[in-house]
């Protein structure tokens, strides 16, 4: 009886833990996606290909080998410090948000 009870408790704990992990990951992704939509879409477009305005400013298509060959550190640095006509975001975004955006940009290649 005790063993069955312990197995049930373990199963409940494991299920709860799994749900919490996936919920926090999707919540984080959702926050990064919100930041991208608020700060990046105007120039880079929702899919990362570059909006009309962005293309006139010289943005790069995130799907290009030029962007995708950048290291994560390079992408993080560009977002934080800015580059060419792109503004710096290190004062308005937290380091984790900047890292999240770099990962998001990298993930746009697969979409």
C-alpha cells in the first residue's frame, strides 16, 4: 500500500514539475517574442527578412548566411551596443532579454 502511494506521489510530482518547466519556457519565449514585436519588427519584419523601412536603412535578412554565421556573442553585442543605424538596447533591455532576442533571431532561420 505504501509503495503504491509513493509511486502515485512521485508521478504527481513529476507531472507537476514537467508542466512548470514547459510553462516557464513558453512564458519566456512569449516575452522575447513580445519584445521582438515591440522593438524589432518595424525594421526587421515579423519573419526577420526586413521590412521596407528596414531595407532602406540597410538591415540584414536574419535568414542570410551573413547573419546566421555570427556567433551568439556577436548577435548579443549588436543588440546591446547597436550597429550602423540600429540603436543600442543595453539601457532599455535586461541582459537576459538581449540574449533571448539573439536566440530568437537565430531561430528565425528555421521558420
